[in-house]
């Protein structure tokens, strides 16, 4: 009975690790879009123009953040690299997980039989 508890604890830890890695891959893939959208929303809230043609004056608390908003908005183009890389990482992680589970199942079958 104690052995069952150990296996279930390992399975839970493995599940948390799996979902943690999946969440990290997702964040890596979509982070540039999130940053660009946030820059656009902040610019809209302040009544500033934010686009890729250049930086425009955008005062916030007495400072001009137009250049920072422009840089964050252009950062969205990085998605052209991170989205395919994230998809490949996701496929690689799923493949690794499937292979690890199959190996574990084969090992258990060999020990029982």
C-alpha cells in the first residue's frame, strides 16, 4: 500500500512538471504578441498614437514613453520567430513525454512478466 502512495506522488509531480513545461512553451511563443498588444492598449488609454511607422510623443507622469511604446509595439514582429519555435518545442516535448511513458510501461511489463 505504501508503494502505491509513492507512485501516485511521482505521477502527480510528473503531471505538474509536464504542465509547467507546456505553460512555459506557450508563454515563450506568445509573449511578443502580449507585449505588443499591451503597448497598444496603454497607448490608446493615454490617447497616444502607437504604430510601426515611428515613435510619437506620449507623456506619462511627466515623461515621454513614446519610444518605449514604439519598441514594445515592434516587438510583436518577434512572434514570426517564437511561434514556429514554440510549435517545434511543443511537438518535441509531447514526443519526449510519449516516449518516456512508453518506456516506463515496457519496463513495468518486463518486471511483471
